């Protein structure tokens, strides 16, 4: 079984193998290129499609950005991300339509064993020592707003129309149509028509 297949099968994998480093290197190089280009340059946004798993036709990344694999992330239509998006997409990440990210959002679909020798000293047949990881998917529904400085951990599903408040660390699922915030992030209440700001138009 290849190392990338181990990720998707939910097994421990070695991120230092050449197989995985080559996939990541492509994303890292293209993110670096994206981050050096002026935001008004027409060629800038098209770089995303060179490394992303899939993305809709309408999207915007303010940048800078950093994806770990890129090819493991799938984003719907009309996506927006503000400054400093970090995506550790070792496991697959699925993002729906009309999703908005504030500044400094981090998606962390990767993890390490808690037991030290499992994390740093698992020997492979060729003699090298692994820095072991395992990874769980992240699922973000449609019409979700993730505010500034939020961290979303692997294994989390965020339902449609949810709002994640600034500074939250999301460790468990958040239901659809809920405002949620905190460390750890918890559903606070349903979003209702009383939250409307239409009068500000």
C-alpha cells in the first residue's frame, strides 16, 4: 500500500517519504508563487487550479496561503478566504458552496500519536525512523462563515449555514444553522430571523 493510500485508509503514515514529499512540494512551490504575485495580476488566481483537488469557477484567496497537499482539498462555488489561510490537508477536506473564511483560519486534517515512541521511532524496513501521522477528514457545508483566527481539527463536520465565532478551536461537529464559538467550540444557539441585519442596507 502506498503512503497516500494509507492516509485515506485511516492508517499511520510517514509524511517524510519521497512519494508524499513530492506531492507536497508541488503545492508548496505553487503557494509560494501565488504569494509573490500582486493581487491585481490576472494570472494569480489560476495558480490555485494547478494544485487543488477541485474548486468552483468563482473563488478568491486574499493570500498569503499555505496548503500542505492541495490535491486533497475540494472546494465548491463562490469561495472566499481572507489573509493567512493554512490548510493541512493530509486527509481530504471538503468545503461546500458560498463559504467564507476570515483572516488566519487553519484547517488541520492531520494528527500524531500521543505515545512518543509511536510518534517518533517507528522503524521502517529500510532503517529510517518515521515521524508517524494519521489523518481524519474535515467536512464544511454550504453557506458557512468561519470567522478570524479559527482552528478546525480533523474529524470535524460543520453543517450548512453555520457560523464559527472568532478565535474558536473546533474539535467536534457543529450542527447546521448554528452559531458556535469558544475553546473548545460549542454550539451556542440557532441562527434565526432575529439575527437579520437587512435594515442596515
